[in-house]
C-alpha cells in the first residue's frame, strides 16, 4: 500500500488514467482501493486513539 501511495503522490498531476495504468502494471492497489482502505481504517484508528487517551488520563489520575 505504501508503494502505491508514493506512486500516486509522485505522479505530479499526471492524468488519473495514467496513474491507474501504472498502478495496475505494478500490481499495486488502485486509487479506489486505497481510498476505501483509508476510509474504512479511520474509525478504528479514532477508536484506538480515544482508548489510548482515556488510559493515559486514568494513569495520570492514579499517580496523583
């Protein structure tokens, strides 16, 4: 996934069709798949971050 993101990032405004073709040639996830992965992963990351913040807050409270 990281290689696919770098390819898209370094495309410097190339046409979407060109970028899609290059991703396909290299066997990398399409831009649609990358976006879907990002969107479906964000809620999980947000939930983990909230849990981490809560645990840190509880640890600080326990120390005082």
